[in-house]
């Protein structure tokens, strides 16, 4: 039996892949029938290829029947241009040549389909499973929780060197068309050579090198995604990342936890109030300590002012150096707790904090009240549910501390007012950053009634 030659088109593709060792060009022949396969074996599911293509070929009685069979497969992809074809082949597609027809099938080998546990946003109630690194599994998890025909999915290929698949998810009936257009324009304007996860993409979507407050939100929770879809927001899913990006967002989105939706009103109100008190303690308490001890002790009652002053007897340097010294080591402990293995991180940081606080107090490098203040600040930092906002607040805390060390209470007030002005002037894809959530819900209800 004379072996037929592969199409010249395949030779050109082989040159594009530099004849890589995992490149497979193989003919299928039986009883005068022939077909040719072209694929990369390291990214193609061999079992699926065998059951879907190779075995049916040898069972078909004619090339016409096999052609009709391939055309009817649900994983068949319309032939794109040459650049997109090379990307699809690199991602796990298979080219099949039958006579003068060439077909493209998606037979990717995906080894990261398992659903991850929620790690960054744990809750007592609600889903305990997060998303997956496979984009199709992630979309499946979202569709399982949002059964509306208006949920639309748009696939995009990124412009970076990895050509990573990106999907936009939104409720067509609820999304703002102008905001959706801005999201697509922002993705088209990406000028990064490479990104590998939602965190990388978020960095480039947050315009401005010195942008402190994030204008997008990363989440791993499917319930948070569904709530935001229902509120008309856009979800950006990245293949290979177990997190998604939500746009647009406001400041109050970063202060909300999914646990708020699973409790009665009184409990939810209490926890939200506690969270915002912790936010102000985290931002203002170190600066207030410096202001009261160095500039304006008359703010406190006489007994408390004397107690604070008595606690600092023997401390050899001003209060702002004392605060900087303690905050620096708290930041080191926080960073160490994130970088160390889980088995030892909590023990090492707890023991390190206790030893550091005790030794610093006994050596008269800091006062007992300073240890209480720093402990309250460290605990309050972890009350903020979303890490991106927690990091921003930690930086703001240091900036306000500098203002307080230079100008006392006036500096603290001016710095805090400046912070409010920055938040008021900031927006996320046209949405004011300090927009009040309940006002947004009332506007949506009015639109639904119309």
C-alpha cells in the first residue's frame, strides 16, 4: 500500500514549531482510506484522541463517513487565521486532514482541573470550595450557581507572550454597556510582555505606577462572584489562575465579607461595625500615640496622660522612633508568617512576637503601652477581609505616622483629610470609589421597575 504524503500545509506548520521533539505528524491509512494528524503530544490528551479520532477512523467504512463524523463532533473548532492556529495548536488542539478538508479539534490535556479550597477568604458558613486553575472548570462552577440565560461569556486571547486565554463573564441584562466597553479597551491596551495569574493582570489593570488603592478585586469565592454578577459587574477569568478579577469595585467592596450574607441583620451589623472600627484603629492609633505623647498630651484626661508619660520613663528616644521601631518588626513578623511553611509559620511568629515584646520592654526600648498599641494595630489589620486593601492600609498607616511625627495633631488631621480627598477623586472604570452601596441598590431597583 502506497503511503500518501501529508499536506504541504503541515510542513509549513512544522517549520513554525522548529520541528520540536513533541511534534507529531502521523498518517492513518486502511483500505485506501487516509487521514493525517498534526499535534503536540505533550499538550494533547492521548486517550481522548484515541477514542475520539483514531479508533473511529479504523471503524468507518469510507472517508466520507469519517469526514461527516469529524464535522459533527462538539469539540470541533472553526479554522482561524494562521497566528491563532499556532496558538491553539500550542494549547492542545489537533489538526486532521481528510482528502482536501482540514479540521481542528480541541483535545487538550488538562492536569489542573481540581477545585481549590478557599484559603484567602475563609468563612464559617457558605461554600468551602473555591475555583480551579482550568478556565472551563471555573466557568462551569460559576454557571452552576448562576442559572440565567443572560449570563454571557466572551473569550479573549491575551496580547502577551503566553497568549493566555481570558474570558469575560457578565449578565447582559444588568451590565452597564459603557463600563463593559471600558473593560475591553483596558484589556486591549495591555502592554506587558507576560502575565501568569489574576494578580499579574490586576497589577496592569490598576493604572498608575504609584496607585495605592486597587481599582479591581481578586477573589477565589464563587458566591462572591455570583453576587457581583447579579450587581452588574464584569468577571475576568484567566486560564491557569485559581482566582478571578471583579471590575468595577468600590471601597466598601473590600470591607465586605461573604459571611455578612449568612447571618441575621443584627449579627451582620455588629460584625460590619466591628470591621470599620478595626479599620480606623489600624490607620489612626499609631499616629494618635505619637501625637498625644509628643505634641498634644492635653487631649487625654490628666490621669491617663500621666500614666502614658510614666510608662515611657527610661525610653531613650522620641515616641515616633519607638512606634517606627515596633511597626517595622510587626511588618517583618507579618511577612514571615506569609512566607514560612504553614506547619511552622504560626508558631514561629507567635513566639517571635512574644519574645520581641517582652525583651523590648525589659530593655526599656519601648513602653508597655506601646506594646498594647502595636498589638491592637496588628490585630486590627487582619480584620480587613481583602488582602489588597489590607496592604494599602498598612502603607497609609506609615504615611500618617510621618505627618504626625512632623506636625502633631494638625499633621494627622491634614493627612487624614488628604486620604479622604484621594478616595473621593478616585474611580474604578467610571464608578466613584466611595459610592455608597445602598444607593447603588436603590438605583437598580428603580431601573428594574421601569
